[in-house]
């Protein structure tokens, strides 16, 4: 898979999206901090740099919305099939790992 975006760019974009949602709700940084329980300095740092803990990010999403979309974005996607032959081939080869490989 070819990645067209760096992790730091993705972090800044996510911060921009959360900021836009905050502003659309007419919330100040202080107001969002109070509602979410995320310390104000952490929120400011997030909006400026995109750096935040996962827990704090999810707390912000609970207030501004979008948590369900984020959870769905990382869910394992179901495979779509073009024919019954594709279904039969995939069914025989399907192995779902419960653990990662040892290194």
C-alpha cells in the first residue's frame, strides 16, 4: 500500500478538523477543555502541533462529534465479491489471526 500522507501531516489535519468543529459549535478552547476534561494546555498544543494522546483525542471527539466515524475508519473492512467463485475461494483461504507473529 502506498501512503500519500505522513503521520505528522495527518495529525495536523486531524487537529484542524477538530478545531473547525469546535469553532462551528462556537466553543472557545477553554469551553471545549472544560466539557471534554482535556487540560487546556493539551488542547492548545494539539491545535498547534497535532500532538495529543489517544485518550484525550477521543474525549475531544465525544464533545465535537466524529468518534463513531474514527472507530469505523479503523475497523476491518468486509470483502465484497464479484461472483460465487470468489466467495468459495476466499472461504477456503480465510485465516483470521488472533495474535501477531513473534519476531
